[in-house]
C-alpha cells in the first residue's frame, strides 16, 4: 500500500492557492491507496465545520478532490483546524514514520501576535495543573488540542480572510516578526524531533507541516520532513510511503507525473510516483 501525505492547504484563505489546484490534486491522490492531510486543511475550523460559514462546503470539496483510489482523505488536526477530526497523529509501522502537524513543538509560534500570547498563557495554566509540560507525545497532543478547542473561538473570533498583500504584511509587521519567523524555522526540525522522541515506538522518519517552510533534515540518524504549504512564499511537497520506503517530492513533480499517467490512458500504476529509497 502506498500513502501520500500533504499539509497546510488552508482552504478558505484568500491567500491560499490550494482551491485552484484541487483538480490537479484529484489526479494525484487518485493514484494512491491512502491520503493523509496533515493539519491546517481548512484555514479556520475551531468548532464543528457546520458552525462556520462555508467550512462544511470546503470540507466536502476536499473530501471529493483529495480522495485516494480507496477512500476519502484522512484528516489530522492542526492549529487552524483543531476540530476537523479527533486524530492528531498517525504512525506508519512499516516505514516507522510518525506524522503530526507540528504546532505543538512550541507553545507560541508568533510571540508578537496577541492571540498566540493568550493561547500560550492558557497552555501554561494547563501545564501548571499537570505539574509540567507533558513529555509524552500523546498526552501533549491531547492536552494541547483540548486547550485550543476551548480557547481559540474566544481569543481569536472570526475575522475576514487576508488576501495575499494582507498576508504578506502579517509576516513582516511588526518589524520583529520576520526575525521570530526565521528563528522558528531554524529551530523547528530539532524541536520536531525532540517532540517525536516522546512517542513510544521506533522512529526513522518524522513528517510535519505548520511552519510553511518545506525541507528535509537528518538529525541523529532520523529524517525530518516538512511538507510546506499552499500559502504564498512557500512551496508544497508530498511525502510518500510504500512499505518500508519513503520519498519526498515537490507537488509540481507529482502533478507532472500524474499528467503523464493519465495521458497514457488513465493507468492507476504509481511507478512514476513511487521510485524512492530509504
């Protein structure tokens, strides 16, 4: 069985280009046995999707256009959509791959954002009650998402989606923010691995999203992957597993491969997509 992992579509954001690429995504995902969407599939889903204007329609669209050949995609939670499912992580035993969104590697992504500061304070209250921030991977995720689901609708009420220019400004203002983002990018791979070490299974590969900074790193013999995003100034990658083998590739490469497959008569063979090594 082969599996495709994507993340950070941010459907519902005016700045995201995921909606325009859904037809291409449909061609790619249809060649896989399993598709996992690793958090922030929707740009905003803090309560049940039916409670958000347009969220249920977006969810239906992604279920249709990101389905594998066998089933609808599997949704993992992210900081933008903590209630999209009850699944926070997936472990692939054959490849020893741990997949999770990655926002929980720190309690605050943007120190200059008021909403992030308020959420960090609420998380600190939870850690104090527990006697410290959980080192156990599962306990950390369960508590982190529980606090987000309770607090985010209050501290971050609905606002109009940012367009590309507004999104760019949110990355560069206040002036300290670009430096905070770069520091987060630099430390994220090690933090992602440190968080994954709290998982009680053997790990060869760790797959995250969240930072919108795609890349691949090898730390202490373990491979860390970030699949990027569909937001501006980023890039979207796919992580692919088949048995014990893995591959990490730009979505454009997968788009091109899927077009070749369908131009040859719609073959469901995935050989063009799954030549990969450990």
